[in-house]
C-alpha cells in the first residue's frame, strides 16, 4: 500500500523500459513532485524528464482539483523519454474554451522527434 506500492511500481516501470533497445516514452500521473526520492529514481537511469530536455519549456502544477493554474507549482504528471528522442517543446495545457474541465489534471504536451 501507499509508499511501498509506489516504490514497486517505479521499479516495474524502470525494469520494463530497460527491456527495449529502441527509444522509449513513459507517460502518466505519477503523483511525484520533482525533488521526491522516487522522481530522482525515475530520472537517474534510462529515462529523463522531457520538461528539462525541451528547448521551449515551462513549469507549474498539473493537478489543479478543478481550480486554477499555479505557475509556481510543480507537476505530478510526466512524459519521461529515453535517449534517441529529441524534445523541442514541453507545455502544460491550461487553456480551455469554457469553464468546463475535462479532468482534475491539466494535460501535458510535448513535441518530439526521433534522433
């Protein structure tokens, strides 16, 4: 439960990503903030945080609980990529057409290409 499940889940993701001899993209709501031990574990091997690789990037919270965007917040949703992927843009999509939210998280978008 809880912390132990996250640790095992992180290990499973990293072990699975290591099995591929091609570029890998891993996405999801990890409920981890930059600076957490498990975040550092995710980015200490094959995978890197696309936010820090992108030439055009931003930061802010991705979880908003049907509220507003906080640019001083930190994401908990990620797009991790391996070598062989060049990330040109990272964007948290906060724009919307109405007051309706599709989720309690903002989508994360990247533009990437294979090297």
